[in-house]
């Protein structure tokens, strides 16, 4: 019982941080805004005329912006999750008293 707070803020916090970073990594792999950025000027569907290039550029630009915003929200949620882990014992003790 006395070791629990020490574990929670040392080994437990490291484990929670690794879990949150893994969650963030999987979110980045799913959204992949950098992959869309690499292919920004590549025409979609083999449309090499100017209309196809403009449409592909605009579509990918919208995708990059939307995925970057989604990734920023995901980072915020992961941060809130980790900070909740750290704050949980303090809140439990506070409300118990």
C-alpha cells in the first residue's frame, strides 16, 4: 500500500507514457499527413493534364490540412489521457477527504 504512490509516479507513469506514445504513433500511421505531403504534386489516377494536376493538388491540400488538424486533436487527447493518469490519485485523495 505504501509502495503504490511511488510505483504510480515512477514505473507506472513510464508505462503510461509509453502506452500514450504508442497510441500517438498508431494515430500518426493511420492519418499519415506526411505521406500525403510527399505526394502533393503527383497527379491522381494518372491524370497528367492540367485539370487533373490542379484537382489532385487541391484535393491533397485539403486532405493534408484535415489530417494535420485531426492529428493535432489526437495529440491533445493523448496528452489529456497521460495527465489524467498523473492526476487520478491526487483527485481520489482530494475527494476522499
